[in-house]
C-alpha cells in the first residue's frame, strides 16, 4: 500500500499512470480498501454511533453563510457537546454534515483531498457544480451504510467564481443533489430551522444580518429538537458559523460568535420565541 | 552477425548518462533560492499553462527541467504519493525527504533498467520549515542520486555556470525581492558571457512562504505582483547599493 514498501522502492505503476485527476479514482486503482464505499457492510441491525444534527445555510448578495450546532447524540445520550460539523472544503466552499459523525468526518476528509488533488494536478479549481457533483458521488457510495442506519447527509455551500454569487446545494441519502435558493437546512432539527429561516430570510440581508439569521434558526431548532444543541453560554460553546465570499472561506472567531449569540439570547429573555414576522 | 556487440557496463552507463544530460541541457534553467521567509522558485518559461514549478503538498513544492511528459508524470506521481500518505497517516507525515527518496528510487530504477530509456529530467524538491534552518532542498539528477542543497541551486541547460554565479552571491537572510533579483540576474547570463533581459511574462515564479496563514504554503507570483517585485529589484541594478536597498524595502511592502 505504501509507495516505498515495494521491492525496488520506485513509485508503483498506478502512481505514474497518466489520465485521472481524481484522487478517488487513483485510490480505487491503487488501494481500493481505503475507499469508504469499498468496505464490507456491517451485519444488519442498528449500530449505536454518534450522530451530528442540524446544519443551516443562507445566501446574501455578497456570499453565503454555512453554520452548524455543536451537539452529537447517540440515542438519547449527548455523545459530544462541542463537535465541529462545518468544514472548509477548499478556498471557496464549505461543507456541513448531518448524520453519522464518524463516517461524515471521513467523507469530508476525502472530499477536501479530492478537491485539493484536482487543483494540484490540473492547476485550476473544479467548478462549483463539479465540486457539488463529486460530493454527490461520495454520498451515493455510502448508500449501503445508509441503509444500515449510518447515513451521511451534508449541506454544501460555496462561492461560484464564474457566476459571482454564493450557492447552496442540499443532498438526500442516495446522493440526489438539488440547488437551494436563499436558504437550506439539513439534519434532525432542520424542520424547525427551515421554518425559522422561511420567516426571517430576506434577499437583501447584509453579511452580519445573515450570520444572525442562521444563529436564530439554530436557536429555534435547538428549542424544539432535543438532538440539536443550543448555544451553551456557561461553557462558551457557540455554533460554528462560516462565511464564504469572493475573498474565500472564513470562520467566525469565538468572540464574533459569542457576540451574535449574546445579542440573540438577550432579546429572547424578553421574547422567548424570537422575532415575530408580520402577519400579512 | 546475430551475436550482440560486447559493451562494457561502464560504457553502457556512460552512454545513458550522456543521453540524459544532453536532453536536460537543451532546456532553459530553473533556479531555487532560500530567502528569509521561505524558498523562491524561478524558471524561464513563457508558457502560462505548462508549469515547471508546482505545488506538491502543504510545505512541499517541485521544480523540474527536461522532457515535459516525463517530469509531468513524476510530478503527478509525487502529488499522488503525498496525498495518499497524508490521507493514510497525517498531513504532518508528508516530508520532502520521503518524496525525494521515492523520486530517487524511481529515477534510479529507470536509469539502470536496460528495458527503459533513461528519463531526461532533473528535479528539485523543496520543503519550507518553521525557520530558514529547517528548510530542505533536494536536487535529483537523472540517475537517481540525491543531492542535499543549501542556499541556492540551479538545474537545466546552463546549470553549472548559474550555480557558481549564485553560490558567490547568495547569502542567508535575503528578502524576497533580493532573492528574486539575484535569480533573474543569474538566468539572464548567457553561455558565452552575454546578457539577455527577461520580463515578467517570460518568468514563472512561485514561493513556499512560511508566513502564509494557510496550511498550503505554495503561492505563484503572477502579473502585477511579480512585475512590482521585479521592478523594485532590477531597476537600481546599475546604481549604488544604498539606493538598491531602499527600493527593495519599498517593493516588499507592496
């Protein structure tokens, strides 16, 4: 498997075969056992593994915001209260994951590498559509696991360099991909988050308003879904909020998140259900 | 008539080495220099698409001269090797030493195998460390040997002359503009002592910059940024040294 364990120590043929710019294709040719989709499925029956929960995204005129709560649950137990579920995929895109945490983190790692590998081999980045399609293929590869209850359902957001706008893609467990306009949510709390986003989202929000919007949505999701973690002011665990603009990917610092969360929290001490939308 | 001629092993190897060297000497040179914040790669290359200098991994870059299809093949092999190693273990476990080793084995095996023609390439693999003393530069000639280089190195057509020019003038702690200026000066010197001029359009310049906040330290210097650095570096070449210093400090700010 390792290049230098071969008898002569030279690079094995698969390394020097021209043609593919995909790391997954190379992995499939050289060490297929390392590809997540090629592993034997676990025997039928539920496996208890930590699950990540709610991810939300919303676009604004100069970019897109992707955010996630910090809770991982295993049945009715909180498996981890400070898990990070939103990752940069490359300079201009990010991926947030809901579902089986272990598999999801591996999928993100491979996805990041796939994009980086293409960029290094070809000298240019994949188009945003191309990136979204690659992720689709990876989710489809996990279908066997998904049918055993170990699904991974990500949300993908990025800045489209060609069209000069932020775009959001959501997926189902079979790898079906659909572009979302404005906002999207995935995971167990997504029903509540989407309801909240629907009432609060407007086309012309600024970047800072959009970050507040997604935290509001996560707050509402945590309010009604036990598997979604709300901001933990005592432990200083705040949602992960990332912003992607034409300047690239940026993760909000803890201080910035804290400021947003505290502002929302203070308002909710007076109005526990959050801001009210107009009736008509 | 069907009996093959006897060729002594020494002669066979010398012929193969001669063949490879001639191929390499046809191309333009690439120089690699250390500066305070990293390692700079400068190649004479009018093409914007066919690169002689490329990123391999976070802190590792690659430069090559010779036959394009052969070194491109090795480059992709190196990217695959590094990405696989980083995926299997950790990103920190990918090192220039490991990569140089694999390249040396590959080139060496091909060079001494009678079934294959020797590769007409010479490679440089460089890794930028936490400080200048941790930087590593390896030169890999066509026959599979590895040379551990310090400060500056040149490969390609006019390598010997350029190397000695660089050795005399390169010093530790140069700024990027100073190192770039020296690199371009060395490349403009002709075989027969004449001088040519090289513009930003004819140069391919990239750096491994240890001060870059991103995990991936490789960066190409393109267009205006390169012209600005070159102007700052080359304009005062014929004037006195103090003036050169001030101009360079200006250009590094920009």
